[in-house]
């Protein structure tokens, strides 16, 4: 019975750490490309869903620290960001 609380604590800690990474706010969109623009000093992984090619969270990318990355990004887009080597799939 003592194992069960440890499992819940470990699972809760993992979920809390994942949530922090998924709430990063490093990226913006430059529609002149379009590009993902990373304003942070760490790499960011992004997963998005839009009204164009990347529906149903089907697109993802890694954008290096202070870099930009060409991407297919529609005009109505939702995205999730992860830092610290973490990656995932939206919605956040």
C-alpha cells in the first residue's frame, strides 16, 4: 500500500514538470515567411494546428535559440511550446 502514494507523487511531479515546459512563451510568428521566431536563449519545440496545411495538430518543429524557422502556418493558428529538451503534442 505504501507504493501507491509514491506512484501518485511521481506521476504528479512528472505532469507538473511537463506543464511548465508546455507553457513556454518564446515563439511568435512572422508572416512574411512565414517563420516561427524564437525569442528565448534555449531551443523550443512547437506543435501547432491551423486552418491550412497543419490541421489537427499535425505539424511540429524545433526552433533553435534566437533563431527562426520557415514553416507552413495558417492565419488562424494555435500552438504549444516545449523547452528543456521536452516535446509533445497539442492541445496544451
